C-alpha cells in the first residue's frame, strides 16, 4: 500500500548515458529528483543528481563497465531514495516504435516486438530494452510505459514516408519514421498552453537543434514531414552525425578507402557532422568561439546554418506558407547568433527577427510586424514522458 503522493519515474537511456527524473504527481507535476549516469563505457563514469526538495547536488564516481551494469547501479541507487516506494509507474523514452502512434505499456509482447526491431535502431534500442528488463526483473509489479520518439510522426502522409528504393524494402519496414517526437509533442503542448491558435491550428516548423538536430513541418497539430528519416543519422548536419549524404558515397568509399559497413556506420554517426568538418569539436559553443581564428570551425557553423535554412525553405513549401517557427534544443534555445544566421534572408517567408528580443532569447523573437511568429521554447522530453504516464495511468486530471 503506497502512502505518500504518487511519483512517476522517467528514464532515458542514450548510447553512453542514462538520464532520470522523478515527478510528484499533482497540478502541475513537480520535479523532485533528476540526474544522469554519463560516460558509460568510457573513463570517468559518474552519477550526477539534483534533489530539488533539499537542493542536494552531487556527482559520484561509478565503477561500471557497461550499460547493463550502469542500469543495475542506477536501480540500486534509486531504491535508496527516500520516496522510491511512492513511485507508481515508470516512463521510458524509446527511440523507435514503428507503427505505435501512442505510448504503450510494456508487456512481454511489446518487449518481443522491440527486440525484433532492434536492427532499426541498433545504437539505442538495446540499451533501452536492457533498462526496461532490468527494472521489470527487480520490480515486476511496477507498470512501465514506452514513449516512442517516432509516434509524433505517425500522421505523416505516405508521400513523405516513402523512400525511393525498390518497393520490396517497404515490406521490411524501410521508410521515413522521423525522431525527436517527444520534444515535438512537448513543443506543441506548449503552443496550446500559450493559447496561440495561429500555431496550434496553423502552419508550424519546429526546429529541434541540439547535438542531434531535426526539423518538423506541422499543420493543425499533425506532423506532415520531418528531416530525419529511417535513422536518426539522416536529415540536417549535426554535432557528429552527417545528416543526408549522396547514396553513392558508400560504394565509392568501400572501393577507394576500404570502408566496411561497420566503419561507414561509425563514420556517419560519430565522426562526421560539425566534428568532421571542423576536425576539433562537435559542440556549437566551441565552434562559435573558434570561428574567428579557425576556418574549419567557421565552415562547420556556416554549413549547419545553411542547411537549417534550406530545411525551413523546404518545409514552408510543404506547408504552403508559414505561421510559426519554433527554435528549441541546446543550440536553438541558446544561440542568438545561430538563429540570426538561419533566419537571414527569410523575410520572403514573412520571418523578421527582432534582434533585441533574439539577443536575450525572449519567448517571441520576431518583430510585431513579422508575418510569421518566431518563438524560442525550452523543450522538456522528461516532462512529456511523465505527462504521458499520468495520462495512461489516469493519475491526475492535471496531466
Ligand atoms: P542533446 O541532443 O545531446 O540533448 P542539447 O540539446 O543539450 O543536446 O544541445 C547541445 C548543443 O547545444 C551543443 O552543441 C552546445 O554547444 C549547444 N549549446 C548550448 N548552449 C549554447 C549556447 N549558449 N550557444 C551556442 N550553443 C549552445
């Protein structure tokens, strides 16, 4: 019998980190604990946490060699937290859900399905499944909800999903799925909360610009297209991911540089993007600092801004115009310079930035007269997961 107010745990297993957060259920949801284990599989693995009630913040070294050991360490550690027994349910970020348009409770069937589709997301799904199964093993009665990054894009029309390769691959599930769906869903809920009908009912481009980056074209609240495709390596150039490439490159590199499929996969995911171009950093802050003295950093930033602008142009065409542009993610939320460069010359789309507002990352950074409203919204994927759990468990009308 649980006595304290119910809590919801959110878990987000990345390739080298596990992020967690605990919310107390109420109106609004209250963040009580959050943190992460990072550098998993590398030197210097740490658990960093912040208990918001006591304002205790700590960073503890963690002696684990891999993801499954990190998952066990985290579960042990969370069990020692004072309100662990009040956790009623757990929500997981799951990168790929194929046709799942809604968050789905974890069952043996769902676990089997996720195992089967692991080849679609081999860099993420094994870690996410490992965490789900470790938690189930230790706490079989605790409901777990899978919240898929692909679900938001289930509304995309067929023409946006089709990949122009032989038709038979479609039967294997090869199509555009799109990712960053939890972030996009959160941004759309924020637009509803801001009571902006021009955005919630209108033509919106959402730009999630972080280490991973993508854009989505949304009309009347539904995703019509997005820059990421079959895997999160596609679309816009990113920190270490290449984004879209000439498909002839694989044959060229395999013949001329002995690049195997595994090396190619490593290259496009970990050695390309702004890191590949700059040869120094994947981090936008570093690149902006270095660009005045290092042409490679300047080119990396220029390529990122150029490509983001190209996607905005393409998605404005998809939407037959534009009412709202939203910047989000670490770069989108924090870099006035990058936002200015992306929006330069887009006045023909009705985008006119107010540089004073832009400089302070104000919630609205367009001028009063701008035909399109340009907004900056801090995304919150953890909160989106927690809300989904509350809705699925009917824990609170506030969610
Ligand atoms: P992830 O995709 O890992 O969640 P984030 O959304 O945290 O990534 O974004 C990380 C990116 O945001 C990095 O490139 C970082 O340099 C960039 N960033 C964060 N703050 C700033 C800033 N003030 N100016 C420019 N870039 C920033």
